[in-house]
C-alpha cells in the first residue's frame, strides 16, 4: 500500500494500467486498493500542484504560527477545526515548539492577510498570540521542485 500511495503522490494522473504494471498487480487489484484507501479516508483527495508565481501574481501566502489555550475536554482539536473552516485557510497543523498551530493562509494582498489575522484569527478567545511569515518564493512543494533553471542555463564555474 505504501508504494501505491507514493506513486499516487508523485503523479495522481498516472493510469491504473501503469500502476498495475509498476506494482505487479492486476488493474482490478489496483482499483480495489485505491477504493479502499479512499473509503478509509487515507486518500482525502487529489490536487494539482500550482505554481502561483506563474499563474496568479496577486496571491499572497502566509504561514501563521498560533499559540492557543487548549480547551478542557477538547484540547486543541475544537479550536483548530474552527480555524480550519475559514475560507482563507489552506492548511492547519498542530505543531511542536513554541507555537501550537501552523496555519497556512492565502489572500490577494498583505492587507487582506493582515485583516484575517486581526479581525478573525486573533479575536478567537483561545488565541493567545500569532506570528505571521510570508512566502517570498517557492523552491519545492509537495515533492515537486519549482526550479526553472535547466542545466543548459547554468554558467560554468572555473577555479
């Protein structure tokens, strides 16, 4: 199963026939395994990895570290789920370290992200503090390199 998942993560568009050949299984076995993984919630969806810098130069991505007070009986889960429901939130993770959550937010401007933090995120009673970092450039995302440099573009280095 792990090999199947890795192959799907590398290319979710790969044909079932190619998967079967790579895994030495029948197409029916591959279809069954994928259906089981989807039914069990292991596979949550399929997405394209988009280079926002090429597609939409007006998208701003922020990584917001959030320190919260856990709720009695609910811990971090209820608050994290509440934060994750905001439309601006792309991802939300419970993390170790000085903060409790890492929230990935997208907006059309720095001001829009700042408004989200000040008007929505910071007003949640359990939120103690936030620290916002903005993505400046993407080099690799979900295992895909974003480098536009090809070996021919590189200058030779001489001693």
